[in-house]
């Protein structure tokens, strides 16, 4: 007859873990429930597997009295030594899952939105128990972060264009069905990248934090099964640290000032007109000539409207809407082509601003 999955002992209840109750296990580890200290989840595992990976476990098992199993008592479960751990249930579960089946702990593809949420506790508890595979774990997590997040504005464009395509082709998309290879959840990724010091992915991660709707919670969207909209995409705001929110706010406030400053690039185009004798009717040339006072307000208003109509400045600049509006107002072909170059410069400067902002803030993490 199969043994029960629940063991009652006085006021305490022990629930066997569904997958980590191994038939060949020779020791039982117990973790208390976060909701009730009298309820325990127990794991039957092999001492040799844990001792081989961690000297801490090896020393721990050395103190287990070999006669405990035959004498019975509170420190025995089904004739096996019982060790009550001080780790949280979630941390112990993810550690034992990794030691018994590393590929099941979200370190491999396909991408999952919970990857940072699961890997950060693993990283910390692996460090606590000084696992021999700590270096491999850290390297795997870093490699995964770099594959999930763009490190250059050019790669960002590729990913963002794919996101737009997904939105166009999937009229009803929820967080559960949203392809995470396009845009993973950013707040948990920021926490993980900051702790590991993976600086080259931080500009993309924090730009995505900036783009996310501050009133929409990611996990609540999952729970409610709400229809997903890119412009209303949320994040795990309850996990956001003060520093993460401060970096987001700096990007939001300083970024808008930076992007509006792109207008100054247009002034330089007037000098080219004077030197090359290009059409006097060009709106950009007329904007900055002293005797055409009506034009500056028009062009400046248009540029400010375009660049501040969306918080997604990289996408706005990539879309070409600024150049199109200038052409509609009467810019000559030369200025239109020159404006393309100025916009590219502006995007490069914006990415540089993201890198500098994150670097100056993350050094205190």
C-alpha cells in the first residue's frame, strides 16, 4: 500500500513534496510554511548528491546521529533522519530542484517571464551553501540576461519592430500568451542585472521600465487574464526598489529634455543652405532667418509635439514621423535627407544618455 503524502504528528503536519520525494533518498529536509509554522513541506533527497556539490551540506550531514533512524522520535520521518531547515520553503525548493535537475530551474530556453524571479533566489542560496557549481550558475544567468535584452540601439530596433509585428498580428494577447522572447518583464530583470553587475543590458532594461505603465501590475494582469496591449504593459512594481524607481524617474525627466534638445540639430541645417544656395522656400531655412518670425514657432511646435507625444522616444525617432512632418511643412529634399542623419545622431545620443544614467546610479547598488 502506498504511504500517505501527509504525515500528522501532534500539532504539526508534514506534506511530502510532489517531485522531490525521491525513492532512493536517505535524508529528509523540512521547510516551514510561510503561512503556518506548524505546517512543513518535506523533501526526501540523497545525502551524497548534496554533499558532492556543497561542503556545507557535507558538514551538516556529518552531525546527523546515525542512530536516529533506528531510535525513532521527532527527528525521524519514515525511518529517515529529519533535518529542519531555516531556509524559506521557496528557497529550499529551488535549491534542491537545481541540485537534482538543473535544467528545470528556468536557466534554459525558451524564455520565461519568471526567469529573473526564480534565478535570483537560486543565486543567493547557492552562494549561501557555497555550491561548487556557483560559477556555472552565475555564468548561465548572465548569458541568459544578455540573450534576453538588447545591448545596442540597433538590436533594440530589431526586437521592437518584432514587438510591433506581434501586436499587429495578435489582436487579443494576454501576458500568458505574450512571447517573452520579445519583451521580458523588466523590474525583476533589473534587480538581477544590478546584483550581478551586468551593465551592458541595463540601458535596455531601464528603458523598458520607463516604457511600462506605472499603474498596471504584471502579476495582476496574469491573474485576471487581461488582454495585453503594448502601450499598457505593466511590470512587477511591487518588487521595484527605491533605486530602480529613481533611475526610471531620471530617465523620464531628463530623457524628455534630452529629446527636445534634438531641435537644436535643425538650426545647423540653415547654415548649409546659405553656403549651398538651396531653395529659399524650404521651411527649415525660413524657420531660422531673422525676417521670417512666423516660422520658428511652427517648426518648434511640431517637433515638440512629435517628440513628446509618446514616452517611447526611440520608437518615435525610428518611425520617421519627424521627417514626414517636416516634408509636409515644405522642407527641401536636401534638408529631409540631412534630417535623417540628425535623427540617427539623436538616437545614438539617447542610448548614450541611458548608459550614463544607469552607470552613475548602479555603482551604488
